[in-house]
């Protein structure tokens, strides 16, 4: 009888240990699933916050906040998807590498979906189109690529404007192209006369010219259109969700309100 009780006791102990282990594994699994769910509740946006009115630093409220049209669109998309939005600021030229290295979930930075970029990332549909301008000292009257012959031209590194000017320089003699990281750097090069022209998208150029009366902007007569889209990793499950949100944003008239909010400032 004692031996039988001893065997039963051991069996109960083993059963309890097994149950405990299984419960622990189930708890870890649930914890892991909860953590994954928690992680999926947030999207990280990479941008280059030197491109008003699309994205820029606003300190008027006593704190440094990244705001702009792209930011408002990203917030709308995040709300439609039921997730939080986190914004990371970096140089424009580092945005796509950050996306490929999984340091961000998507990129919004006034980015054009060129064929070259499509080789490394996926893009949503177009959410806004703009034109390029030539920014220069007041009275320069530069309106087309041919006017840049023999001049030093500054552009943002990694931008479509860089591609456009470098392509033009192959056939137009004397164009000297310099790439810089920030739009503000381009403006300083013009003001200090270290450069004679900068190629900048119209809505962005407008804000800089209005605050620098010694500069003027002229719409380019050729090769000046930009179409902007959201960049995501190739194969991302979010692409269609982003497209659905963008279509809804346009159809509801909310995109028109946002563009008016930022472009009429």
C-alpha cells in the first residue's frame, strides 16, 4: 500500500511539473504574441524634415515638433490603420537605406517614385504633384536649364532635382553641380554667392524666397514635374492599406483641405 501511494504521489508530482511547464510555455507564447501585437500598433516614418511645407521643424509652440503636409497625411493613414505614428528625422540621402535596413516602416519626404528607386523599394500611388523652380539672386531671371550654362548649381543630395541637373549637364556646357544635404544649405550658398542657382520644388522654394527678399524663384520651362508617393519595403503588406487610405483622403476632399492649409501659409 505504501509503495502504491508513493507511486501515485510521484505521478501527481510529475503531472504538476508538466502542467507548470506547459503553462509557462503558453504564457511565453501569449506574451510574445502580445509583444508582436504591440509592435504592430506603431508605424515608424522616416523623413528629412528640411522641406517645408511637406516636413519641417516647428518650435513656435515652445517645443521642437516635426510638422507639414506629409506629416498630416501620414497621421491620417496611421489613424485609418488604427496604429500610432513615430517620426524619425534624417538626411534625405539616408532615407531609403534606412528603409532597407528595417529602421523605418515607410518613407514620406516629398519623394518621387523614379524607376531607379523602384528597384530597391515599393511605392504607393501618387498623392501630390509639383513643379521645379530655379532659385537665384533677385534679377537673375533664370527660367530654363540652358540658362544655367557656366554657372554653379546647388541641389539636394539624392533628390530628383540632382538627377535632372546632372542629366542636363551632359549636354549643356559649363554647369557645375554641387550636392548638399539640406535645403537650407542651398539657400545659404546662394545668399553667400558661392552658387548662382538652386533647383528646388515650387512649394518649398516659395517659403524660402518669401523669407529671403534678395532671392527670386522662376518656374522651369522644361523638365520640372515631380510626383510624390510613399516608399515602403518591397513586399510590404502595408502597400495596399496605404493606397486605400490615400484614395479615401482624396475622395473625401481632406487632401485638398490639407494642401490649402500648408500651401496657403
